[in-house]
C-alpha cells in the first residue's frame, strides 16, 4: 500500500505563523507537525510515501525529510499548485499510486492511542475504509450518519445541521478505484473536489466501511492557533507522563523492522546533542535490554 501525506493549502487560519513556514512544518511541542501523520503511517506498515505541498514549501519538506532512506522508507514529492480539494491529491499522485491501494492522511491531523488504525490497514482488502470520531462541533467536518444497526447511511460535508456527532477524521484508506472516482468528480460549490464525494461513491457501491474510533483514541486537528496550542500541550503531557514520544518516525521505523538496531544507532549518532537524541539513545538501550516490542 502507498501513502500520501497532503500538506498543502495556504494555512490562512494560522496567519501570521504561516508567513514563516508551512502549517505542517509548525512545531507541535518538540517536533514538526508533519512528523505525527508520517509516524502514524510508518507504524501502520507504510513504506512508500508521496508528500504533496505547495511549490514554495516543497523544498522545506525535502530538506526536513529527504528521500526517507534514513528511516528505511521512500518519500517522493509532488506540487499542488492550486488547492482544489483533498480528492485532488489522487489526481496529482496518480503516477505514484500506480496499480496499488493507497491511504491518504492530512498533514495537520494527529492521532494517538488504540490499535484501530494499524488494525484497519492490516485488515484492508478492497473498497474504502474511513473512520468516525465523536465530536462536539460536527458542523466543522465531514459527518457520517449511522442507522440503528450501526451501518453508515449518509455522508455530508460541513453540514449546517449535522445528522450525527460523528466526524470523519483526516485519514482514509482506498483501493485503486479511487483514482478513477476522483477523475469523475465535479467541483463542489466551494470549487473543490470533495473527499466526502469520494466516500459517497464508495457508499453508493456498497464498498464503504466506516470504523468508529474508540474513546481510547485521541484525534487532534492542529489547523488553528488554538488547536495547535492544545495539541502541543497534549503531546507534552503524554510524553512527560508516559516517558515515550509521539510522532517519532525513527522509533516507529525501528519497531516496524524498517531499520535494524545497528542502522538505528548509526542514525542516532549522527544527530546533534539534544533531548530528542537522548530519547532515541534510551530507546536503543531499551531494545538491547528487553528486545524489540511495538510501541
């Protein structure tokens, strides 16, 4: 399966921060925001990535992530010259996707806890899998409605009068039909190719699976100044309380087997002296002591 990280857009809701750097390069506590969705997909077994961003921001992402080989993965880059909806990513990345299934994750979405995401990737065979998360303000998101048996019956994009409190978070898993579906879409009244319309087509075909995320899973959308601050405070609290880092691609790659312990230690040795390096050194020492376990 291929992985797309969509890190485009103007980031206008974070102005003036985004005058300095892209939204997805802003710090969430001690790491760039893009590290968090990248780590989620690495931990779920994805090795081949395409990062989509604006032409002016792509060089910054390339400088940060390189070609991914340091983590045992592959990262390529494609430009979104004009933001025209999430589903546009499948048109931009069509040559990268090729004949494979694909997952798309938004670069400003942070997930933590539970095993729903890795399990969904492992169990995926065909159609589409999306997720549902209970929120207080569903009108800000795509919303899924369930019937009495728990089956999804409707999807709406940012409805004025939501039919449920279940929002669709920014991670989606699709078979290869998604490229053709995206090509057939018409722009919405917002002038965008809506990801909700992609999901509606899978629902129409009877090929959409909607998995509710449990209370043990945290989903943070760091797209505004307030939510960015809240996400940083949340990550800091978890890291200090549990002694483990969120959004750490080096550790995820090691625990997934994308890096050997020797390669991991060489990577750590090349980092500057800092708290991040100290943490990774502790991870290496723990692996030597108790063996390799998933985070």
